[in-house]
């Protein structure tokens, strides 16, 4: 049986969609190996996929004070990227080790699918003579219709500047990872230098995009090898069981606001802000702490804090969602038909936050540094009293639920293999 390797090293939001894609491919008679960090082993094997662990090169950096200061900084994008480059220089050897482990994971495979974080994929495919396909959660292919998702501008810059922003972003990836990848190509793979970008979204075909056309339509200047397939949702075969305390809280009053606390960086007072704003608006809240310092518990009938609940279980039981705008959380809120309040920080978060705002499913987003009781109270009041937010969110949720993104992407990929 042919084996497909999927390279996706990142957070839980980076692993869930690729587990869904892998399951869809495996259901068509292939063996799928998901290559990611050790904490996600149970998630991967629970879906019947092969799990190949690779080391997280950022473990030591993420525990440092420099990393926490970088996350909470409100500097402009160029300075933020330069600070990140200095942090990454501390872990070049662990990055090389991760790339070597990705190579080992692919040695007995027949094809490779690479996420943005799996940028070793095309180089490994070149060495082993395997077909390789990019599978992205964000738009990486240059277009003149909107700027790159990491652009600090939320609006169109004009056709030329929009297109040029992708070259700028490619240059940023090269600054961050280019030298490490070049040395690894030479020493570990024995390959000549490559002029390709670290993440060449327009150079490799086909490219699979795991988001909905109802959220970001396929630009007219993308060719037929670029596919917007719909979101890749992971639907578990085993129903999740909430704690007795959570079940009791949900039954004791109207649907609460779901709050993703661990997504908000640089605001240790976020829990207090949310608690105060929801109380002032007469709303209840379920706050997902995500293993942060906040202690789980219940504050009478108003707020409950819990470590974890699956988004696909919790969000449909809510009345709105407060989150950071990451690709996975945004997708889950949209499919649940819930309006959002967005507090984006970095990477793709502002891109999705502004997309949701333009769709009429949320008020205007604001950064963590602009978050206040007054701003959040106004946003909660806006979302819960203006019916157009819920009407638009409900319509959009129905359209997204009708799509089989993972199945569509799996079919496209396997047709290219044949």
C-alpha cells in the first residue's frame, strides 16, 4: 500500500486540519503518516494515522523571557521580524535536527504533502525523487487582488503592491529560515543550492488551500492548479463528554460567550477584562484557559473557566466567540454559525480577522494592546443586540457545512499521483 507523508509541525491548530486531510486520503486506500510534534501523537493515532514524531526546535526558546517579551511587543512588523530572527538564531541546531527527522520520516514514503511549517517537504522530495504538493491554510500564491496575509495592511494596496507583498513576505521567510535550509540541503541532503523560496507557493503544483471560497474566493489570477477546497474539519468518531460542572453551567442559563483565553498574548489581565465586560453586558462566558496560569473554576452563574473543550462541541452551544483569529479557530466559529469578536496579534490572525469583519460576522477587530473593558463591552453589546451579525453568521455556517473540503482536497491530490 502506498504511503503518503504529511509534514505539519506547529500548534494544535496546525495539526487538526492535516489530520482531517490525512484521514480523507487514507479512506481512499492509502497509508498516511503525519509528521508533527510529540504532544499530538494521541490525536494522530486516534484517527488511525501513522504518527512520526519530530523534535520541536522552539522548546527552549518558548520558555525564555525573550520569547514572552517578543509575543507581547507592540512594535512594527519589520522590528518584530528582526527580533524573531535573533531568537531563531539560538535554535539553528534544533531546527536542523527537526529537518533531518522529517527526512527520515519520508524515506519509505511515495509522496509528500507539506504545510507551511513543513517547508522541508519539497527539498526532501527533490532528494528522494518523490511527488510533492503544498497544502496551505493561508493564501501563499501571489495575487494582485489582496496583499499577503502577513501584510500589516488590512485593505487592498492596489494590484501592483498587492502582488509585490508576496515577494516581500517570501524575502522575510528567507531571512528567518533561508540560511538554515541552505546549509541543511548541502550537508544532510547533498543537494546544490536552490533559488526557490522557503515557501514557494507559486512554484509547486498543485497547491491545495484548506479554506472556504465563501470566506476567501479564489482570485482570478490563480491558475487551475491552485485549488480552494473548503475547510479541512476533523470530525471525531468518539463524542466528547463534558465535565458535570460544565454541563450544569450550560444548563443553568442562556448560551454563553465562548472565550479562547490562551490565544491572547501579552495581556495577563485578559481574564479580568472578559469577566468584567461580560458581567456589564449581562452575558455568561465559558473561558478556555488552554493550560495558562488561569485556574479552572466557576464564578457563580456568570463565568466558568475550563482547560479545554473541542471547538466543534463548544461553539455551537455558544452565542458568540471571542478569539484571536487563527485559521483553525476562525473556521470552527464560522462553521458553528457564530458571530465573533476578534483580538488578533500576529502571523495570519489579522488577515482572517479582517476577512470575517468584511463578511459582516464580527465588529471591527482590535489588537491586544487596545483591549479594554470599555472596548470589549461595546463589542459584546454590538454582537449580541444586532441581529444582522447572527443572520450572516448562520448563513455562512450553512454554506461552509455543505463543503467537504478534506474529501475534495484528497481527491485532487490523489488524481495528481495517478
